[in-house]
C-alpha cells in the first residue's frame, strides 16, 4: 500500500486527462474486462467528447504528485423512467491496486458524489464486476445493492 498524502482529487476535462488515462485504461481493461479474446479495448473518444460537450460527462481524477492513479467517470442524464431526476451512472471507475485499501477510493467516490449532487444529480449508480467487487466500500458509503445485471455476448 502506497502513501496518499500528496493526492489531489479534481474534475478534469477529457482533453486534460485523455493521454494520462490511456495506460490506466489498459491496466483496468486487463483486470476487469470479459470477452477479451473478441472485444478489444477501444474507447470511442468522439462519444465521450459529445457527452462532455452536452454537459453529461463528469471525469473525476486522483493524481499523486501530478501522476494519474485513479479515475471515476460518470454519465449524467435524465432517467426516462423518472422524469425530473438526473441519474449519474458510472462509466468506469479505477484505482491502481497499490492505492486500494487507503480510503482513496472512498474519497474519490465521495468527491464525485458531492460534485454530482451540486449540479443536480439525484441518484448516483455505480456498477461493479462480480469478479472484482468493492461492495464493502460502497456499502460503507451508503450505497444500496439494487439489482444484478447479466450479460451475453451476441456477436
């Protein structure tokens, strides 16, 4: 476990963080992705840029002495089932393994949660992979397990 004394949490724009995210995205993909043999890591940066331009993308980062060590990306939009409620749904969340167990992950989530609430998000949804869970962290932060999601590769 590494020291987190000099970690800075921030909201960043895609243009600020994209290049720094690439190595972490690869690590993240290698750790959690399923169907790696047929679905390569290939972010659609144009989609992220469009979401950001529409004010629907939140990129929350953790940097240690300027080096990116974690991120939490949220897509916020009105939920079609609940008019008038903005749901923030995590797209990706990752913290380098050596910084887990330090409360840095909790701090990053809380930072994003507080920021999202300030801009009108009424529900924050975080999904986790069953083979890399962090349920204890989410429960401690007041999140409730509300559903299970199943996946089947079709093509």
